């Protein structure tokens, strides 16, 4: 077991993606791909000007920045993130952009400690990595005003694996990543589980939709290649081989060539958006 994984488990929290600078950079590039999908979800949930929004598992700040654009200068976004280096990076980024309506708090979403009430609570790719997402949803509902919205964007791998079959090399990439997540106590299909999780938390059945980002260039392949690099320690721990993928340095180029030969785009993981209102 790598020291990073061992140290994380010793602290009682294991996040398979870690918190390295390279992983922060990958998340920022991934956020550029997902931003339009997340913004549509937030608009559907009624997030808008003047609202106060809580972003849990805020990472390096990308989801908070999407919300900040929607609530405008008269609104406020509070991001909660358990890793101090991510909080520091997020603060630097919003300062560089001159966003004065976003603040970040160093804290744990599983032991939420925030002041005041919120018009909405949001998150992206957060519940998938939590041991008790229902408890977190309950705690978020308690800090919402009556009629406040809860909106989450979570992955669903099963349709992405099916779409990827058109490009065998890409299918191998996605299958490998999915296998590592399954072994790492993540919930790869949390998106599909959101309906039940919301209802178990005492919320109404959410409104839901699913979207799969597609691309014909190498952007998605580069993102997933870098994700594989992040996952190398976990793959070694769980005995998941990456040998069939060949040299990771050349993987995006080989995927792009295979996609051209198949006359097919490649896909990112499917993203399920779900939102509901706290009963008044």
C-alpha cells in the first residue's frame, strides 16, 4: 500500500484521487468540459441572482465559480473542502478572477459546520466518494431555507462503458478506470442511485437527467490518461493491470487514431444531474 493511501486511511478519510498538484490541474481541465452541463443543472434547480449557495466538496473552486456567476454580486457562494491545499488553490483562483462573492471554508462535509441558512446546496462528483451520502444529504437539507434546492452532479459509468465499445482501445481505458473505482470504495454509478438517496434523506424524488460529453479530438483522452496516472497507486494496490493500455504518454494519440479509424467520437463518463426542493 502506498504511503499516500496509508496516511489517508490513518486519518480516517480515504479519497482515491489524492490531492497532488497534478490532480488539481487535471480537475481544473475536467471542469472546463463539465461547466456547461453543471450550469444547466443549476439553472434548472432555480439557482439565480441574489441567492446564497453552499458548495460541498468544493475542491479547487470550479463548481463554486459556476454558482457565483449565476448568483451574481448580490449573492454569495460558500465552498466547503476538507483538503487545505485545495482550499488555498481555490482562494488563489477566485482572487485572480476578482470574484468577491465566493469564500472557501476548510471543513468536512460529513461533519458540516457552516453559519446561517442557504437557498441552495450543490456538489459535483462528491457523493460518489462518501461512505454515507444519505446522511450528508440530510445535513444539507437542514441548512436550507424552506423551498431551497439541493442539486448534485454525479457519474454513471454503465452507459459510458456501452458507448465506448465502438472504439476498443477506449473501451479498455474506461473499463480499467471503472474497475479501479469499484475496488476503491467509490460508487461509480452514484448518478443512477441519486433518486433513492434523495428519498432516503427525506427529500422529494428529484428531477433528473443524464448527459454524456463526447469529443472527436484528444481532450477527453488526455483527461482520462491523466486520471489513470493519478490512479496508479490504487491500481497497484488492488491488482488492476494497465499493461493492455500500453505507454500512457502516447495513449491520447493512439486513442485519437483509433477513434478516427472507427469514425466514432469517444465519450467521458455519463453525468447525472438531480435536483429537488426542501419541503416547505
